[in-house]
């Protein structure tokens, strides 16, 4: 009897928390089909699925352009991060060189510096190089990451050294070794880096906000933020814009949901 | 020799970027914090920026808000997540479905989540005030009342922190030693006793890890404030946080030196916190 009461309480609690988690997104989608009058009458469900808010938002701000900018910068910075990370990891795991220990120690220290402390001076650097409002400026600082180097390092350390020695005996070059053995063997680790760095790039806000003032160079997050400030209290339009910016990443999430969750768990536990 | 040359060659792409965008900006932050604020004609002024920042009542407000935010969001978020994870762990069938649902907010940008909450928390036609009305609670002015601004950010922070915590805690629960539970049910321990006496002690390392990550993330909040209050830090800077203060000094009023002095202070606070936390963790694991 007592355990039944527990079970029922647990079910009610989970249902309630699921509602609290999902409701904001469902409501966002519903409001995007509402008129202002419908919203202020506190209706929950729109009377019809009228797309006029979408037309208006896309007419006012170039969210298509922001979307393409975001895809472009997130993809490029992910690919660049993968290249720099794999090369660096290979050097750290498979090669011994003087200064390796000191270098690793410096990198561990850098790992502790919060991004927000660095981002403002990075903005000065990019501004001085005349790279404001360019894709290069948006992408460049996120083309290498101490965090992912350490993650891939810990992943590859478990891989046996004999692979490399055997490959050397057979006469494989380092590049062949990286492409044919290292990358296939560390596929789960590389997937993790790719997924997380792509999501990071997709959601980045502070950096594009600092680096761009030309509205053509905006990404989705700072584009949405700028749009919200322009439209002040026009909530149906804001929710439409929010829906437009979140739908791609939600679809991405549902396709890769298991990989994304295990990526977050792996990088979380490893640290 | 050739080998080490090769190693540095392979490391160079990553190292160049890390030096330019991690190491140098750190040095520059410290350097600028001792310089007068204008960029063109700056000169060394010693600790003046630090004194200005440390005696600025707005900075006190920012540190106070950040501390209260961390003190509220981290424990409350963690307890709710722990309850959810413990219940979900008993769900055999739909465990993964619920895990996917609860994790979803984590991958959505803070700007989007903040925009939605700006509507939900609206005084006149926000759903939250509407629901509070069912219980005869007067509408709360979440967005335009300086007394409540911090609470608003805290509510949003707790809601946003659940997904990550739940997923990490669930993975911890899945790795628990099930042997103990068999023994416990033989001894007749009920669910609650099992959780308190067996599950919780085993989860302690993961909980400590989550405490650290959540605390450090709390020290860094900025986007949350910026979006919830639509480009402000609440009425009269009432919801200002440490990073928001740095942003405001640096980007809005262009007082680089003071902004960077605040950044150095924040970094020091995070560093001290991390060291203390590491000492505690070491003690816990030794036992």
C-alpha cells in the first residue's frame, strides 16, 4: 500500500516535470500561429495554423541568411577543430618530444580559464586585425580547443601503442596511420568532439554579438536577440522567430539524440 | 630530433590558435587591468582600476547577485534533478524516452529559451502569472521589478540546469553496484532507505562533480540575464552579474581597464573556488 502511494506520487511528479520541461517549447510553437489579440486573451491553443507571422518575420529579418551563416560557421569551425585536435592528439599520444610535459601542464592551466575572461581581449585582437564582420573573425578563435585535445587524449591513451609500431614496421607514413588507423579507432571520440563543437558553434551568442554589427553577418542567436529588441513586445512575432531558430537544432537533436547524450556524459565524466 | 620536430609541426596548428586566442588574451587581460582605460593613449596606473572596481557599488551588486544565484540554483537544481533521475532509474520501459525529453532544453540556445521565458513570465499575459492566479496569488512583476529580477533569473537558471544534471546522474545510477540492492531488499529495507543509505553515498563523487560544474557555470552567467531582460540587466541593473559587469564596462562604456580588472577578480574567485573544491574532493575520495 505504502509503495503504491510512493509510485503514484512519483508518476505525478515526473508528469509535472515533463510538462514544465516541454510546455515552454509547445507554447512557443502555438504562439507563433496566434494574433496579438489571441495571445493577450490568454488562449493556449491558436484558432488556426495561420502562417502570416512567419511571412512577416522572414520579411522583417533575414533569418534564412542567419541560418546559412550559422550552418557555415558551425560546420567550418567544427571541421577545423577536428583537424587541429586530431593532429595535436596524435603528437601527444604517439610521439615523445622534449617539452611535452611542460606543454601539457600549461594547457591544463589554460583549461581553467573561463571563456568569458578571454572573449573580450579576443574581440580586441579580431578588431585590430580588421576582421570584424567577417566569417574568418567569427570562426578563427574556435578552430582549436584545449578541452577537446584533452578529451581525445584520454580517449586515445586507452588505444594500444603497438598499433603505431606495427604500422611503422609495415612502412606506413604518419598520415596513412592517422587516416587508416587512428581515425577509425577513435571514431566515438571524434564523433563526440564533432557533435559538441557543432552544438557549441550553433548556440554561440556572445562572440558573434561582439564581432558583428552588420546585420548580414549575424548568426541565429544574436539575430534572434536583435530581432527581440526591435520588436519589443510583439510576442507572436518573437515566438515565431524563436521557433524558426530552434526547429533546426531540435531536429538535429532527435536524429542524433543518443550520440549527443552519450557525448555529454562521456566528456562530463572524463573531467 | 626529427621526431620532436615532427611533433611540434603537428601540434603547430592547434598551438598557434591556442596561443593567439587563449594564452595571449589572458596575458593581455592582466596587462590591460593595470592600464588607464583609453586604448590609444594608455599608460600604467597600478592598482587604480582594481580600487575603482572594488569600491564600485554596482560591482558589489554584481558579485552579490552572482553568489546568490549560485547558492540558490546549484542546490535546488541538483535536488530536483536527483529526484527525477532516481525515479526515472526505476522506469524500465520509458527511461530513455524521458531522458531524451528532459535533456532537450540543454541543446537549445539560451537566447531562445530566454525569449520564451520573457513571454511566460510577463506580468499581464504570461502563463505563469495566470497559473498563480488560480491560487489567488497576485500577478508578480517578474521582469520590471528590481526586487524580483534576481528571483526571475534564478527560476530560469534552475529550469535550465535540470537536463545536464539528470543525464549525468542517470549515467551514475546505471553504473552503481547492484549487489548492495539485493542484500538490502533481503534485509527488508524500503525504497527510501535504499536510496538514502546505498544510492546516495555511491553517487557522492558524481554529485561533487556536478556541484563544481554547476557552480562554475553559475559564476559565468551572462546570456541568461541579457535575454530575459531583453538587452538589459533588469531595471536599474538590478539583475547585474559578474560577467555582465565586465561586458558593460568593456563593451558599453568602453572602460577597458576597469572591465579587465573585474575579469581578473572574477577569474581569481573561480580559481580559489576550484582549489577549495579540489581539496574537498580529495578528502572525500581518500576516505
